[in-house]
C-alpha cells in the first residue's frame, strides 16, 4: 500500500508538503498542491490510510526529552523541532532530565500516559533498559545527538568523531603538541566519538597519547572551569585545550581569563559546539558548529514517517549522520580584522 513518502516522491515534493496539502494547510503553492493531488490519485492513496495514521498517533502532541536544557545545543534543537512540529499541526512538550536515567523513565511514562504521538529523545547515560517497554508498545521514538547501539530506534547524530579529528588536527597544524581534552560524561556516545577523533589526530601526527591531559568537565560550565584550572596547575601544562561541548568551552575561557593567560598565544582553545556571542571573542575561537536546527527538523520528519509507516518489520532503523562544520578561529580573525 502506498505511503505519504511514496506520494511525496511521485509528486517531487517533500513529505511535509504532502501532509500540509492533505490537511488543508494554506501555505502550499498551487503547482505543488496539484502535483500532490495527482499523485494521490495515480497511486490510489486513499483517505482511510490517513485515518489509520491519525488513529496511530493518538494525539497532536510530540514529546521532546533532552538531557540538559542549559546547553544551548538543546535550546536550538528544541526551537527547530517545535517550529517543524507546528507546521504539521502538532504541539511540542519539552522535558529536561538533567542526565538522570530515572527522570528520563519517569517523563517517558508521563508522555505515554498523555497519549503523545511520539517522542524525540536525547538519551541520558546508562543502558537505557527502561526504553524497551515503550518501544515494544509501539510508541514511536527518535533518538537525537546520541546513539544507543543496543536499542532498536531511529537515530540522528552528527559526525562527531571526524569533527573532533579535524579540530585536533588543526591545533596540531598550528604547532600545538600538548593538547588537552576536556571531556563530558564518561561512556556516552558523544564523548566516546569525540575522544576517538582526538586520539586519531594525535596518532596521525605521531604524538603520544597522554591520559593525564584528558580531564572530565562533567559537561557543565563549572566543570570546564575546574578542568582548566586543574590543567593549568600542572608542572607541564598543555599548550592547547579542546573542550568537548560549548558550556565547558566557556568555563575554560573564564578560567584562563582569571589566570591572566592569553589565547592563542599562551594557550590555544578550541571547542565543540558554537554558542551565542562566540563571535565576539577576541581573538575568535576555533569551534565545531553542529547541525542543531537540521537535527531538530529531521527528528520531527523521521518521527512522522515512523508514525505513518509503523514499526520496522526487521528492526532495521535508519541511523542518520549529519555533518558538523569546523570554524577556524585564526581564519575568522584574518577575515574580520584583515
């Protein structure tokens, strides 16, 4: 039986345009509307299938469960997801777990009781065993930012390993050799991927990996601040610090400023994740810009497709990987001030 995706491909439009056309959404061009209606007729896509989809979704609510709303990454992701969901006639419910698996399980239970259409989840650390009953019950779930290899779900992540490799490689190209890594929570997907990229760049440059230069910042501003302080107190301090998220990067900068250490002359700084007003720093920072808004929009799209098509028959869900972008601080400085 044809699906909304089939209609979209036949009409050469997006799934969103098909859904807007079928629901009477006004902001669809006449040409696109005509192609969609023609595709519906040619493929024999019938209203009973739309009704089936509506019954499955149970309500017009989508749950977004994030690990920490303090991180601007999740703030921007939530905004993009909310805007996309609203275009399809859905409302977003935002829940913040503070990286607590028990709180995550509680919120999932509450959302399920509220008959949400589905859940977009940035999973907390742990084995995520509490997800199993929700998945088995047929609740559509899309994972964002972190992937759980032992959980059968659609996931949308970014190429963190490659981005960390390129960022560390850039610091090495600038002449840095003792590059510290301020990591986030241990044994989570993003930390593991970024640490792997960092280590790959060191190996490529024949720089020995020094475990003493890897310090956990607990993914917070205070954590980044304390990690930088710990690194600066070493007898052999690093000549560069690579922080694994944007709030830790800001913590590192505050610690350097308080110590009177100038970057990049005395100690270079790079960070994973752009943040508000980062462009005002002088000299500019080297940052990895994440596809935050694209991830939020894509998560809604994939959730709607899962609601339309139902569960995967073989448990083989798509694992989507988006691209990060390396923003070079020294290049920005040359472009802005040169």
